[in-house]
């Protein structure tokens, strides 16, 4: 009898030891995101912006985020293979152009089915690289694009059926309202706002296809305060997930 009890106890212990592994197997794998940052214009506190964006992703519990402060990581095709999505938020006056290999790696990465999420002034990067502007859908062009004074304005959710903005309503935010972004690529606008500066309704969040991949463009994000808006945080977390997987859980 005593031997039987010991055997049953051992069986229970072994079974229990597999429970954590079984539970872990039930949890969906986290999305691997590479956040590229490291520079911006003086008016943009890039470290604060990067951390606020990273935190929005981590707090959603859907991402494993790695931060890189050098866009030259794009030169390594092998490095990029480790990630499902690139979160691009660097505008560098230091790195005016990427080497051709890095350009090809980024474009092929997205064309092959991965995600690209670009935020705020990052679209102004690599001004002479025409295809980068096409990748972003719309881009900030120095001397043409602009905005009025930073202020509180209403953002209009024009598609609340899309996975990124599903169930969302119009919201107010304290930010720069980007206007006159350049480009004529076909885009799917999710959020827009009327600009007193351009006297036009401007697209602020939109998606586009690029090859087999997905691009999400988020024009919000002047600083940590702008990025602390709960609706903007929701757009970031959902937008990066959609860019990576084509859906939002």
C-alpha cells in the first residue's frame, strides 16, 4: 500500500511538472518587433518618444521589443530575419542615405510579407530615396510639408471597422497636426483631421500594401505627452500588430 502511494505521488509530481509547459504552449508567441530610433530634429525628444512607443507595445503584452539606435542594422539581412515587424521612428540628419544593400534589405523584407510601421517625422528620412517615400505611402518633405502650432485638435476615425481602429470613436489629442505630406500611393485612411494650416483634411493614420507585406503610417507622436494619449497608444499597439500579422487579436 505504502509503495502504491509513493508511485501515485510520483505520477502526480511528474504531471504537475508538465503543467507550466502546457500553459506556456497555450500562450500565443509574442510578435518580434525591431524599433529603430536614435536621432531626430531638436524639437523632438527622440529618447522620450522611443520609450513611450516601446512602452505602448510592451504594455499590450503582445510584443517582444528590441530597440536599435542605428539604422545601419538594415544592412544585415540575417539580423532582420529575427523580426516580424520594423517600427521605424528615426529621422537622422547624420545618416542622409542608406547603402544600397540596406535599401534592398528593407524593401525585400516588407515585400516578402513582413511589417513596416513608420511614425511621425521618420518619413522624412532619406529624402533622395524615392522608393522609401512609396513605402511610407506619404512622406514629409522639408520645405513643403508642415503644421500649425502644436494644439489640441479632434482626430476623426473614418473607419472603425478596420482591425486597427475597430470600435474607436473620434478623439481629441494634443499634438502636431501633420499636413501636406507628399505622395500619390493608394492608401487606406483610418484617421484624419482638418488642418487650419493647410485648410484641408489630412490623413494621419493609414495602411497600404507593399508586395506581400503591410505598411502602417502613424503621423501622431510629437513627444511623450502626445504619445501618452490612450487612443494613440491603442493605434500604435494595434497598428504594429496589424503590420506584423495582418490582423489584431
